[in-house]
C-alpha cells in the first residue's frame, strides 16, 4: 500500500550508542520532515529535506544527523544517544506545489534510551 | 518556539455533544491546519484553512480562522466515541522556506459513550 512507513516502531538502546530510524514514503513527495514528540512540547522539527541531497536543520537538530540520497528515504541517525533523546519520533512528507499542502505522517518510532 | 497553543488541554464530553477546541498563534501564517492523533499512532490531517479564508467545513468539522486575533477554532459536531483522540493545530509561516509546520501541544478529547 502507498504511504509512509517508519521502522522500527519501538527501540530501546543505551546512552552512547548510535541508532538509526528509518523512514520510507511511496508517494514521491519532495518534502520530508523529522519531528520529535514529547509531553508538553507538541511536535518539534528536527530536520527537513526539500529534495534528494537537500537537507536543513529545524528547531532541535543537535545530536542528530540526516541524509537523503533517494527521494523516498529519509533516515535519522542519533550519533551518540543521550537520555534526553528519549522520545517518539515522527517522519512526515508533503508535496512540493505551493505552501498549502497537508503533511502525511508515519506511525512513529518510540525510542527509549537507558 | 511553539506557535500554536491549544485550549483547553483536555476536554471530556458525552457522545452526541459538540466539542470546541481553540488555537492561538503568534506570527503571520500561510495557513493553519488541524490534525488528529489516536493513541500510539501518527497524526492524520483533518482540514486546512488558508490565511485568506474565515471558515471551512468538512463533514462534521467546522474550522474558523481570525487572523486579526491570531486564533482558530475547531468544532466537531455530534461527537462519537471514535472521535476520542488528541487534536493539534499547526501553522505554516511565510518567513520560512522549509514548509515545516509549527505545532501546538494539543487538546485531548475524550468522548464518553
């Protein structure tokens, strides 16, 4: 089915480890986004990408790295995980035409860092 | 920093009643969007209202936008138990080229059967 898929859905790791969250979309949307959701903060933008090989920082990028070699994939890497990065991570995508486009979200990855 | 702030933070109503949620934001917008999030799931887009629109309807949803007050409201009429979820407003701003949205912290709606 067409859509946006995140993997894994759940992940437990230890501080200092590297972990990569995967995001794959089948719509060929140009824009992709990574958000984190924490209680009391709503969703906050980590990184976004306007197209393959074009990425930029969002509101809370520290400690994260992204890449986008193909339009459909937008992985998020925590280079050295910290407890403050325990959160639920959402990937989203949207079409390029105009500003008035909705975003389409995956079901999230719940990440716990011990 | 967060732009949208929802009010109330939590709302509990009986099935069949109407639910109203409010959202305020700080700077000018291209559009304002409302999303629903069921427990353990991603956000689902409900409705988008452009900055030059004042009211929009979609099924049982009615959204209003007052750009002079920088506020919006979402009305769900004849609520159902299946409407139980968190609702978020999100704003798109013209001064960023990123197309990202700025989300509020949401309203948790509980519809009692």
